[in-house]
């Protein structure tokens, strides 16, 4: 393992630790639900269910009130506890004898499989003698560790994607390690941290299989990653078609004498993948009395619309198209603004907290300009490397299908929310499982600058990433403490 | 020759870029502006108190010890002059400040002279103008304002500012004190500096890794 890989992971660790310290308790999106899930699982050894009742323990609710959480989120002029009087009230809540077990009822996290939360039970119990804030911080450290491992996987993926270009591995991995939205989300108790790691590991595994061949060991690894990813967050099912395509590509490559062996290994991979998910389904049915998909992948606990619309295939296609591409003249305008820029690009540049603060408008304008330049350079890089890309068309098709699968799943969930709920569903972080591809595009951009300038552009990319991270962390400090 | 140029150019980009980032950070942190001392986290969603000339409304409030002005919210109107007296009481002490200006942005910032009492207390607002005065807040009955003569429900939006204009450097120690509140037990004011040290270490590590990487020969 190259030293640079560990350094990149170390950068992610340091960034994540900083985010975990500067972000007030529960101010990572949906952290209240994810913590509640983990607490219920840790205390009762059962995951919560789709039932009515309190999903938060009395302890958590009292802590949130003491933290001024409910009056701070959603308004960037509001602040958490700033006074000693407020701190005294909080301490009264933290050290009071309040129950740690809720009703285990529905929340935004209830659809999630329990693997990430089972992992979080370890730090929860390790810090059980401390306050809820101590336990939350200990659990945040696990998320930070997963982020570091994700960056390690991104580095190794780039090593497969761009063999012979070592600087590319470091630059791409650092761009991910320093990405503020990635660092911010991964610093909280949120199973997206598990998803980011699992997806980075999947991309690495796919790359290793496609580049070096499908051995029994790699087949089992692919199946294991696929299976464990699905029981980390159901969103991971978006990558199943890509994994199946990868197995198909490898079987095709092995046509002839090795075809039968390749098909057997592919079958083993899929069987291994089915074990964790099958176990999860069985446990839901036999032990937990729990639905697997509940109200669907990416379900949203927002208020229902009084006049829900009628779903249609045409409506879904139009919605999905406009979510990522410019609206066509004959399409009804279903999204506010231009999602490609307003939602995805600006969101990836940074909307933090519970989407209640961000940069000044000029930062997003600057980011748009930088994105255009990088996109043009990436295109130039693709042209420069076209021979390599064409030779690896099968591999690229797998990655493209992975991206399309995720985008389609997000669009599907978003359409469902559009029809039936008051609030939009999509957030930029839902595309962060594609960070290995993001890093690859940045490497292509550097390569697009030509031999003389590619390393300079690579250095510029890292400098921009540093500026982005530092700016976001200072913004966060000013939002909560300034 | 081409490789040497590429290496030199990448080092220059890295060095110049990092200096530019550092200079920008220093410049941003040096900008002065009025700084917040506290807020009751009540959004100015709607008028919740309507004061005729001479009317007074009072509301409980925790006054921060570094407060030097009270900020109230009114419907924005660049034409009308507002005349207001604000009395702040806490811990047996009181101070009062007057405001006499239009409020084009809807913000009334009333300077509090002398020593401002801190802690759990009360803010009273008197309309000293000739016309009515609407005060903004949230129409939620989580702590009703007590008003002499006219009943209301809802809570006034009240914020406090520190004195004058300050750079972020000037308020760094205050931010460090706020940073340790609402945190795990091991956190103290030192933790902010530790967090900044972690970020600095991360930046240094990233820069070193980039410098090393861009020097490596391609395989």
C-alpha cells in the first residue's frame, strides 16, 4: 500500500475530526433520527419499526431542548447555547435521570438496515457512562474513521483507473478527502458515512475485478461488498445493475475455455451478495416484525400534501430528466430554478447544517466558473486519453451504469416526494456515493491540460480543495459561534 | 527539460496557491463588523405586539454579559421615524437606551449605555413615538409577552450585539468560550484551537502529499 494512500486517508481523518468538533451536536442532517436508531438498537438489541410513537428517547429530547436545537436549525441567524445560564439548563437535562429507550417508532431513518447502527453500538456502549453528548461524539468518531477508509478506497480505485500516473491517485484522493460536504456529512452519526465507504469499496472492487480478472477470491469480495452495502443503506441497490453488468463483462471476456468458470464465480458472487440481504429480510420477518422497504427507499418523513398529484411514467421520466438536464421546450417545469446548478452544483459547493446556511452568492458563481473550466479540461482529458478509454469501454460502461442507477433511484424517490409530500426530497449529498468518479473526472481535467501543465493543474485542484474546505469550516464557525 | 518545467510549475502553483489561501483567510478574518452577543432564537415572522404611543411591552430574556445593544425587529419602513426606549433589567440592575430613527431594513438597534446587567432578566420596550409601533416575533405561545393594557400572545424577536465593529481576531477568545458550550465533557475553550490545529495539520499534510506526488515520475 503506497504511503501516499495513508496520507490521503490521514487528511480525511483530520478534516473529519475537525468537522466533528466544530459542528454542534445533532446539526448534521438527520443526525437526530440516526442517533435515535442507534440508541434504540444499542439499548434493546432491536431496530426501530414502522409504528407510531416516539422515536427519540426522553434523554435525547431533553438534550435537544437544552441545546436549543429546534430553534437553531433552519435559521442561520439563530444560535445554539451561548450563555452560562443556557449551559446550566443543558447540564440539568444531561445529568438528569432520563430514559434512554424510546418507543422505537418511525423516523426518517427507520427504513435503514441496521448494519451501520450496529457498528455505532460499539462506541455508544464504550461511552455509556458519559452524557448523551459524550456518546454522540464517540459515535461521530466511527463515521470519521469510515470517511478515512473511503478515501483510502478512492486512492486505490484511482490507482486502478489511472495506472502509471501516481500523482493522479494522490490528487484525486485529496480532492475527496478535503471536500467539505463529504467531511461535514461524514463527521456526524449518519449512515451516509457507511454508504460512502461501501460505495468507494465497491468501485475499488469492481475496478480490481475488471482490470485483473474475476478470480474466486475477487468474486467473493465483490459479492460481500455488494451484500454488506445493501444492508448499510438500501440506496446501495442502485449499484446492483452495475455489479451485474460487471459480472457480465467479465464472463464475456472469459468466453471460450474459461466461460463456465467465470459464470460459476459470478454466480458465487451473487449468492454471497444475497446472504446479507437475505439474512436481513429473514430477521425482519421472523425476529423484528419489521418491513424491509417500509415506505420505500429514501422515504421522507415530511408532511403529506393536501392535494397529492397522480404519478405517471411520463411524469417520472420528465421529472428525472429535468432533475439532471436542461428542460426541453415541451416539458412542464417541475423544478424550482435549474436543478443542475441550483441543487447539485451549488449543493456540492456547500449547503451545510440542516441546509440552513451556505456561502455568499459570489462563491457559488465562482464555483460555477471553476466547474465549467474543469468540465472543459476533463473533456479535453478524455479526448487525450481516448485510446485508453475506448480500450476500457466495458469498464466505463459499468461505472456509467452505477452513476445512472444512483441518479435514477434518487429521481424515483424525489418524484414520489414531489407527488405526495410538501417538501422536496433531493439533496446534493445523495450523489456523494459517486465520489470515486468525481475524483476521476478531476484527474481527467488535470490530464486535459497537457503534459507540460497537467501537474500544475493537479496542484491547483488541491489548492482549490484546500481553500474550499478551509472556507467551509470558517463559515461553520461563524454560523454557530460568531 | 519538459519534466523539469512541469515540476517547477507545479511547485510554484502549490506555493503561490497556499500563500493566496492564507492571505485570503487573514484578510477575511480581519474584516470588521458588528458582532452578535446573543439571540432568543425567535424568528421575526409576524408582528406579535402592537404598541400605541406610550405603550410598553416586556419580555423575559437572558442578557449576555457582552451585550452592548438590543436588536428588535419591526416591519421595514424607510419613511417613518421610530422612537423607542428599551429598558433592560437583570440581577437587580437596569439600563435604558433610546432609538430615534427610521428603520429601513426593519432592524432597531438600541445602544445600551453604561454597565449592561447580565443574566436572566427582562427587556421592556416603550413606544415613545407619535404613531403605532409593531414589533416582530413568532406567533407561538411559548412564552407570552406581558404587556400593560393590551394583551398579546407570541414572543418578541430579540437579539443582542457587542459594542462597535470588531474583526474575527478580536472576538476569537469569545468564540472559544462559546465553542465549549453544548459539547462533550472533555471539550474546553482549548478545543477550538485544537480543531484549528487539526485543520492546519490536514492542510500541511495535503500540501506535502501533493508536492511529493507531482514530483514522482510516471510509470
